[in-house]
C-alpha cells in the first residue's frame, strides 16, 4: 500500500469502512506513521493490534 492511500484512509475517516489485508488476514487501519512508513493495524480475526510495514498491506485479498 502506498503511504498516500493509507493517509487518505485515515484522514477521511474511512478506517472502519475499509478492510485491508496483511498477508491475507483482514485488518483495519488504526494510524499511519509518515516518518517511517508503517501503519498501526487491528486484526479483524482476534482484535490484536500491531505495527505493519505499508508494503505488506493491500486492499485486495489476493495480492
């Protein structure tokens, strides 16, 4: 995922409406760190929260 798109999701309050995938696992975006290109995400499977590289996040499950 590109930084621009991640920031757009956060700024437009789309966080709860956009499902992202982290290695084919559904997550929602909590916040984005512009300085280091990471995102804080929440798993939809077990509600755990963790930091992920933006490159590992995708809007389409099969990427």
